[in-house]
C-alpha cells in the first residue's frame, strides 16, 4: 500500500491503521522534504520512503493508495493512482475544483476502480440508517433540506496551531488549512464532511448555489451560508461554522423534508427520526456513541477492495464529487456575489 502525503493526519491515523491491518505487508510513503521523511521513517520502522509520488508508484507494486497531501494536490496525486487502476482513498476534499472532481470520477470509472473518501460518519450506522430510510421511501421525494456543520477549530482556520495537536508528530500546516490561495477554509476543510454525510443520505445532484462567507483572521472562511438548488428542483439551506467552543464536539444536523414526511438527523444527539404525514414514525435505535467519528474503517475498506473483495462503499466517488462541485460553486458565488451554476 502507498501513502502520498505522509503528513499530520496520515501519520496520526492512516499509516498506523495500515500497519495494524493484518493484510498489509508493505507500506511505501511519500513526502517531499528530508527532515519530515526522517521523522516518518524513525516513527514507523520498515516503511519504504520516497520523495517523489510518481516514482513511488512506478517503482513499487502497489495494490492501493492513500492520498493525504495538501488539498490543492489531491487531484494531481489521485490521478496518478487511479490511472493505474488502483483503489484510492482520497482525503477530503476529493478535489478543489469541479473540473478536477469530475475528472477523478471519470478516471476511476474508466479504470474499473473505486474512490473512497474518509468521511468517518459515513462508516457509522447513524448515516447508513438514514441512507436506508430515505432509500426505502420514508420521506418520499426530497423537496427541502436544512443542513449545518460546526467544529471547534477557530485556531486552525484562524491561522494558529491547532491546540489538540501539540504532541503530534506533525501539526496541520497553515499553508493547507488557512491560506485562501491554497483552498484553505472551513468549506474545503470541514463542511465537506457534512456534505459527505448528506450525499450518502440523499441521492441528488446540486445544480445552483448562492453563498456568503464570513472570514477568519487568516482570510479564509470561518462561516459559510448558502442556498442550494438541486437538479430535481429541491432546495437547501446550508451552514458551516468553525467557532464552536473547544469544550464541545462536532455538530452535523440535517433535516430532510419530503413529500411523505421529514427526517431529523443529528450526530451530536445521535438521532435519526422520521415523522410522516400518515402518522407513522420511525425512531432508530442507534446505541451508545452512535455519533462518534470513525477513523479506521475507511482504511479497512481500502485494503479489502485492494484484495479484490466486493463490498459496499458508503463514501464513494459520487459522494465525494457532489461535495466538491457544490463547494466549488459555493466559493465562486461568495466571490462573485451571484447565483452560480454547479459546473
């Protein structure tokens, strides 16, 4: 297995998960700097280091790839792997332009392979339960959505070190998370998670977006407010915020209104509830910690797909593409002040 971009999150989560998987024998890692690579090799004895991603893919016989490089490099690096027919886990966002997102999905389809987005909540029963209820027609045709995500990351998107990472091997770089010229900001960095859950739950393409953003001290979006129209004419009020107090966890709250009823989805309170016009209700029994984030399951799925297993993928290339094309239109609208078509 190969890892392109052996930085903060790859060394904290992905590489340990790969090394702990009994079906993985060799892990090759890529990052461009010698000092950083020295730390990676010292922390993970036995990994095979490469400074150039293309060289790693050309030299090693890989069966799957993790792309965890900076946001603006995801598309370039994922194309290297997908064009070889390798199942590829692409850190969110899948791409930072609609053109690149659609091109990645086309390359995966052309080479009969899969994209996995590590949208952790998509791998938990809370999202899968909501997905199945909507698929089974409990809310009918989706006509309106209210969706919001919020995180305690004012430091990260404000251009300051993320306090929780002070003891990590690497820290999230400002150049990735808080540089407006390099697709920093809450939308690309966090709201994509909420959209990943949304597009697993509902099967709709975004068509038009009008948006406003509130900026952090670093000049990237702290706050996102958007009105979205879907291809079927349904509408959505979308919100994102980076400034939850550190004493609280993540929030993803989605309300779906359809022709037959409505769904309440909330990871903070761990609920999935449907109320219908005919008087029927469904309250899901989700169990303890149902709203917790899942880190390892996306890597496990990548390894299993690389081994040739046929398994459902709750965060596939379509989910990632829809998230990216919506965000692309959101940022264009925030800059132009106009309603923008999804490209």
